[in-house]
C-alpha cells in the first residue's frame, strides 16, 4: 500500500503522563539549546485524556521538575491530601480502622494531591502544543517500521474506513508512516506495540514476568455535608479472601464529589471469580455505602495496571527506541502509584535524547537511558518495594501486609533477600472442576450496577462497521478448551461485557462484543490459553473519559 510518510526527529507513541513529559521536556531542551527538533506525539484516543484513568493521588516532585511554576500556570492539581485512613474490612458490615502507626510509610499520602489524571494530561498536552510539539489525537500506532538492519525506524498509524469484512469503504484513508531518529513508546500498561517489541528484541529474558491488576473507578456526586475534600481512604480485606490480592480506595476529590474504586490482582485462582462483581459488592460495606446513599454515579472506567515492579522491569532500550512509563512497568506496587514515575521516566528519556539526537546515528540504541534510570529515584524506590508483591502472593493478604510493614517501616526496604514470582498471572487459574461457582448479589441500581449500564457511563464508542480489534489466534479455543477447562473466564474477568458464551442453533458459541471494549487489556493479559490478542481499533474508538 502506498502511504504518505512524514519524518521527525522523535515520534512518541501515547499521550499519557510519560509520553507528554517526554514531549514537553524535549521541546524545552530544543528551545534552550537553539535546536529545531521536530517532535510528534500520536494518541489513539479521540483527544488527549480520553483514555486516561487513574485513582489518582500524585506525588508532585517530577511535575515540579518539569514545570517548577505549575501552580501559577494553572495545572489542575488543587486538592491536597488532608487525611489518610486505612480500613481492614471483615465482612459486608464489619470494618476495623487501622492505626496510622501500622500503615507502611510508602502508603502514606500527606503532601500528595488528589487529581484527575485525565485533566492533568489535557493540561500537559496544552503545554506540549505551546512548546511546538505536533500532537495527533485519534491516530493509533498500529504497526512498527523496521529498517534493513532490524532497528525501529518509526510507526504506522491505523487505517481509517475499513469495513467489518476487511475491505476498504468509501471513507477509507490509509494510515501514515511516521519515521523518526528515535521512537518513544509510552502506551501505558500492556501497550500493544510494547508487547511486540519485548518479543522482537527479547527484552524480558532477564526479568520475571510482568504481573497485573485490574483497576475499576467510579466518580460519584454525594451529599456536600458528607464531603471532606482531601480525605483519602484505602481498604483491604472483604470481599476478597486472604489469598486474593486487592483492595479499595475512596478519595474526596472535590466538594461534593468522590472518586472510588477497586483493584484486583490478576493472579487469582478461581475462574468463577468476577472482579467487576466484587467491586460492586465492596461498595455495600458501610465505610463506602454510607457516603454514597442518595448520591449519583456519574462516571465509570476500568484499566489494567502493572504490578510486577522491580523484578519485572524489562530491558528498556533497543535499536531505534525506548520504553517509558507503564510500557516499561514503572508503577510502584506498594504505593499503587505510577504517575510520578511515568513523569520522571519521560524527563530522563528527553534528557537522554537531547544528548544524542545530533551526535549519534539515527535508530541507534541509547543505552545511556537505562543507565540514567538506574541512577534515578525510580529505580531506588522500586528496588525498596521489590518484595511487596511476592509477599502478598506467598503469605496471603494479612501476613503479607504484616511483612510489608516490617519491610518498609523497620527495614526501610533493605531486606537481605529478593523474592521472585516466576509464574505469569494467566497460569494461576485452577480447573473449573476444582472450583466453587460464586453467587454475587444482583445489582440494586442505587449503589451497585450491572456492566452494560456502567459501560454506558464510560462513553465508549466504536464504529460498528469495522473489523474487531480483539483477535483470536484460534477461534475454536474458547469453546473447545477454555469452556470445559476453566468455564471460559473471559465472561467474568472482562469489565465491559465484551465476551459471552451463547447458545445458537443448539451449539455454544463465543461472542465478542468489541463495541463495548474500554481498552483495559485484561483479555490480552489473562486469557488462560493466551489466545486473545488486543490490537488498536480505528482511531478515536474506545472510552471518552472526561475527568477520570
């Protein structure tokens, strides 16, 4: 196919905090050094921030490094944390408040801010454009371009106007080739091109498998008399058992508004377990429910997140490019925070690029980036938290939390050993025949809800007349393998009702409702047969989060 090509010094894939920090800092350095580096950033969402979802409580050091005057510049970072509360839930109506003394230090949030990460990314996008960055929203990076020497030379954006039969429609427009001296991959957790790069260059040969959680979030409008802007609440325990890792959060983000959600580790064992139903059930504990009574749910979203931490960090460089942010896996699992590390990795990437763009051959491997990461705060804080995930896996939630307190508060993260988790999450399922089906309460429509009404609040949309972006390597595996062996868990782990097993003409069929997809990537991560491949849909498809 003949495609139009455009050449840049740097192409950045992804408009999240890591990609935008890279773009902004490199543009600043271009001005400071009187260069004219051409920088492009492509984002698959309809606009910057459309696909961004996080809790979110942010540490602001990296933001201050990027824009020291961010407060006066109007950054949407306003609600400082005033109170940090932790509860251990012991049942649907039982909760024990954990004394602050026993909360691991990295989980304390005084001095941090409650934000909408989507709003922050929109603001960062404005700063990037003001600095001369070329931003292309609605352009998913769908393919990699390799040179004859095997180096990455750039990316191809997705074709527009392809029908469900794979044939061009009247509206067809081919994607563009974006060529660059260096390509920066900032797609977030389980980036589709990042996944290919890890395979192509064997970037994970010396690390543990990446481990993941599935995070849910809702925004509620509540009674202003119950609102405490700046209050942060976290929970452990019910409705999870001691061997299923996860927990909840509730942030008083603005007057009359709370952001709440739940994270479940994707190495759970029972294939009948439903993360979405568990999240809805969690809201029935009075710690949460009493705030939501008479309130209104206004937003919903879901997203996978990296949890492997230090032991799961891949090789970060390859000929022609770098991994930044959650494409690399820089989320700190103890803090359950990745925005500050994403921003910091973008700064380091930009400063590395600035040293090499005019002095090194195009598409070379910038190993200095990995060296700078190892000297940075990212590396040191991830190393200190390295035993958190393995401890929860080996010891269970209760004793794992006790170990974390000793590890972080007494040993300061300097335990004389490093635990490993070699088993990938998708291999954790036990057979359905050895598992107990779980009965979840029906949604009441006031505090708890079903998936389809939830997806509606995410403003998710895909052009129906396009090929499904969720591919099956073998279309027979869901019914012939996954259903008898694991009761086809895709029906339950997907937070958007994308997958169904239905009966047609007396036969069971596997149906993919790709229009519902909120781009969480859980199917790509957690299919027990590793048969599902998530790819980018037509540009602009997916959720349109406003303030997530």
